[in-house]
C-alpha cells in the first residue's frame, strides 16, 4: 500500500529526468522497432525521449505486470492508486457539489414533475445548467443491461456527472464522460470514482473536452506526423484515396477507446494509460492497430472501403495481449517527451487557425491546409449525417450539452467550415452528398454490429 501510494511522487520525479537518456531513432520507411536507427530525421528526433525508466526498485516489475493486465479483483484499487485518488480527495467536497444548487439527483424524483419542480429551485446564484438534459439522455445509453448500472447505479452515475460538471464548468459535460464515469463506477465507490474522473479529465486529458477541444485537435495533428513517419506507404495510399486517418482516430482518442475496442482490450489499454499518467498509450495503441491492419488498409481501392476498414479494425481486435504488447514494445520509442515537442509545434497553428476562423468565418482562407484537419465541434451534423437513434449507443459525442452531437459525420465534415472555398458549388454539393451516403452506411453498419454483439452477449 505504501508503494502504491508513492506512485504519484515517483511519477513526478520521473518527469524531471525525461530526456536524460541517450536518444534513439527508428527507420522512417517502415518500422524496425527492435533496433535504433541513425539520427538525422527531424521527426524521429522529436519522438524520442525517456518516460522514466526505473527510478525506484520495483518500477520495472510493476510496469511489466500492468502491461500484462491488472487482475480484475485488484483493478479498482490499482486504478485509484495510479490516479492518486487518495491524494486528490478533499473531504466533503463531493457532497458540497451535489448540494450546492439542487437536490434533484435521484431518478425517482425526476419522474415526479411536482417534486422535481419543488426541489430543483436553485439555492443561490442560479446559473443555467444546460448539460442536465444531455446527462439524462445518456444515462440509459451507458453500458445498457449491466447489472451494476441498474436504477441505483444510474442514480450514482447521475450524481457523479452532475458533480463533475459543477466542479469544472469550463468543461461541463461531454457525452463521452458518461462512459468514463460508468467505467470507474464498475470498479470503485462513487466518491472515489469522481476523483478518478477528475484526475483523468483535468490532468491526463486537460484541454481535451473544453468547448474548443484544442488539445484533442493538436493530438490529431501530432498523430498524423507520427503515422506519416512510421507508415509512409500507408500515408501515401490514404493521400491518394483522399482519406485522412484522423477522421477515424479522432473518436478513438476522445472516447479513450471505450465502445471502439472490445471490452477486455479497453481495460488493458486503460491499465497502461492510468499507470503512465499521460496520453502516450493512445498513440501507441493507434499505431499498433495500424501496424496490425496496415496490410489490409493498403489494398483498399476507394475512400469508402478505407474508412469502413478503419472503422471496423478496432472493434475486431479481440486479442488484447497482442494489442498491448505491440503498442508497448513495438512502439516504445514513441514517448511523452517527444509527443510534447510535437504538440508545442502544432498548438500555435491550431490556436491561430481557430482565432482567424472565429473572426470571420466567411472569409477565412486555409493557407496552411488546416481546414481539412480542424474539427468543427460546434457544427450540427444533423444537416449532414442523420444521427442514429439507437439504444445500443450509436450516438456520437456531444460537447457541453448544447453544442451539437459529434457523430462520424462531423468528423467527415469537420472541415466543412461555414465559408465557401473557391472550389465551386457543384463539386461541394457532390462531395457533401457522398459524405451523407457514406455516413448513413457507416452508421447502419455500426448499429448492426452493436446489435449482433448484444445478441452474442445475451445468448
């Protein structure tokens, strides 16, 4: 217990030692991950760094155990130790958040309109909480049918999400959070799950779920750099097809692979993310998926086939051990320090592009080619890609309750800025129609796959 409690302190010590080890390099043409290449490629250099090594005697052993999979009986306690729940917890803070504005936090009260109106009157300094309605919609969509999330479990989930939205108003509520909170509730008590959620969103994924989602956009540009270096043939092939891998990997990152990977694979990836305390495993897992399925991807003949395959490959990865081993060992040279350097490179581009777009959307010109990479998170995809109303969870991410759902359509049309570029209305209309049709097919396929998996689960 003493060793686990010191993980956060040791992690801080490790960060001060980053970069002290000798630089490594890897082959830019294809991935000889077992040997270091010669230095000289600028992207290779930026990807190097040292995520800590072994600064305390049992670090290496614990890291190996985590990568091998935390035993399910210990997962809750281990996750709390990794995130530092005990150090983060402030006595009484969680209950204060729940009592601060409203007492309506139980499902039975919400069913009674009179009780709801009486109890929901704000106690002081009322401010609109627009995320409430979205939370209510998402409660039954969160791991439906799981016995731990019955009526009492949903009440706990509602309280947890409400508390977090009040704790961090700049984020409020994002639709992916119901799955993060639900996952934590499966492994730890309610208040501890709240503090684990705080650690993940406020620290590990800081800036990911704010209204503009700048950090998530930055990470996608970083990922593109890494993919182009590690898989140049695949990158060239997708360029020819007019497909960007980030159209699909964006949802992977935002959901932290929940509902994207099979359940056991999700848990194994989360083991490593929480242990390492950063987002490096997101990149390694994505690279591992591309490595496993790259040969199939380069055989696709059109954009539709490529996107469909990219969509389905993650959900087909049932061998969690192979995935984690490939990610952690095959791509161990992709480290947090190098990713930080690439983020520093791309962040000013994202911020400048968003500021310019916000000043005058109709006259904004994509001089640096960022239009096809920036996500239009506030764009309502309902006009482009109809949203599937499915209890199996085919709904997309929705940001801050009233910002519009971010389905696959908004990733495919995330670059559809509200200005008209000088490419001709007719061509734009044709592209838009093709995207609508593609979105419909992908949503139907995803919904069918989810129904099939549910049938397998029940029978």
